[in-house]
C-alpha cells in the first residue's frame, strides 16, 4: 500500500480485496454491498473454527422472514424490530436477545454551532430556552405506553443516556421523566404558557400563538403513527405540535437539517449508538459538532471534565461516580431527554450450536470458533 495516498486509502481496491485479519475468519471474496465469502482461519489464536465456510449476505428486510422460515439462512443480524411478530413463533428458530448499546432521545434546540469559534453557543431567547417548558414536554410523553404500542416490549423507557448494560455507570437513582401530565401542566403554568383564548392550546408567555415544530425521521411502518402519538400526547397538556417540514424527513436529510441548526426545528427525535467507551464529550461537549441541542454551561463543562480527571487513573470507581453526577445534572436540564433503551433480537436456526451473544463472551470463554452446525442444511419451519 506504500504507493496509495492516504486520502485514497478508503476507496482503494487493495484495501477492499486484500483484507488482513487476526480474526477467526478470512475474506475469500467480496461483492461490495451484497455479500462476503469467508473461510476459517487455521492460525486463529483460539483455535481453528469448527465451521469451515461462512456466507454473509445483505438481505432486504421485506424478504428476510420468509427466507428464515424456508431455512435459507442460519441467522439474521440487525433484523428490524417491527418484524418481530412475523417470526417470533417460527418453530425452526431460537430467539436470542440482549440490550443494545443504544438509546433514543428527544432533543431541544437551544442554540447554534459557531464554526468560527468551534463551539456551541446557547441562545437565551431560543423558543425552547425555558427549562420548565422542556421538562413539561418530557413529562407529557407516556413512553411506557409507547414502548408497548409500537415496539412489542422490545424497548423500555430510558432514564439516562447510559444503557443498563454498563452496570458500573448506570444509576437506578436517576428516574428521568416518567409520564406525569399533571406535573407537565403545572410546569407550563409556572412558565407562563397558558390557554388565553380557550381553544385548548396554550399561548406563549406574551399571549401569542405558540407551536412546537418537530423533526422526525421517515422509515418503517411505525414512523408516521409514532410522531402522531407525540403530537396527540402534547395536545393533552395544551401544546400544539406540528411537523417542521409538514412531513417526516429522510434519514440523511434529517441529520443535515439538525446539524445545520435549521431554524424551522424546535425539537427533534433521534438516537445514539454509544459504543463500548462512554465518552460524553462527543455528543454533549461545548465544542462537539454532534451536540445537536447546542447546550453548553460552565457547570456542564465542570462535571464532564471530572469524567476524564487524572483521579480516574487512581481510583477505579471515580469515573463511574463522576459520570453519575454529570448525568444527574444533564438529565435535569432536559435538553437531550433519553426516551428508550432497545433490545436486539437475533433469530438463530436450530441447527446452530454454541452461538452466544452475551457481552461477557470473553469472560465465559465463548467465541465464534466454537460455533457448530448439527445438520447438513438449516431447519425449515413447519408452522
């Protein structure tokens, strides 16, 4: 690769066709965006895998369930949650699940990103600047009802931006925003948002018409009914909500608009995959481009800094406690309100043995090299 400029490395054919790996399998062939052919690596440090050959294919979500039923695949990864009911009772599958390192959230626009300074600037006059307004809108959403109605119980209400899978960092003491419409109404009254003309919707602090403009992503069967759920929930506490563009927004356009601080967006519904290393600076820091709410404060800076203090190297519990203290403050500010934690389901054909998805696989000595196939072909469903 010595003759390939760094800027061309990602698109280089050598990178894509001559993959080096220390993993259990090596890549034999690759059809970009379609499939991979893998073979067992005899030099894998845990021992050569028991399954000699693996084929990985990209499959359309509309056909994956029928393919699983027919025994075409041994397992499906990243299968959409809204398909759960269509394969949950197939008798040729075993369903494995784990909580994802993920949370969905509701974000309020309270400022803008200054490209010259390279930091987020809070606007004290922003429509969503009042903390009581933000908290009221958070208390006004029945997330528990939402998870049951739209996600078949495969999600649960999130109380902080740390999934419970991070046992050391997750705190049961942080309650988040459980559904409480009466508290929401009280907060709105205190903030000066009252129904002046008796039409069922609250006016702003100056008695003028008030509406919250929502940005939400298109995609899947539940996207539209889900945003209508938000709108109806807020109507119950007297807040008029409308879609900022009059419709749902395509995924890439959504993040373009949110990232550009589109003035037509007051509140947006998005999600984070948190990875295996909790790092608050990337999504909530003063200089973070991905801090889409644009919230910043001296207290936030101070508390976040403690999560990477030199003391974390001296005391094994310091970072976890610092993280909890920061979360207590940050969640209370109600600028990025966690909504749900999500469970990942992996349907596995019954001919597969020793497949394990627990995050403690290394501790338990589990691994891909131990997977086995107990039959020549995948089992077909009979129901």
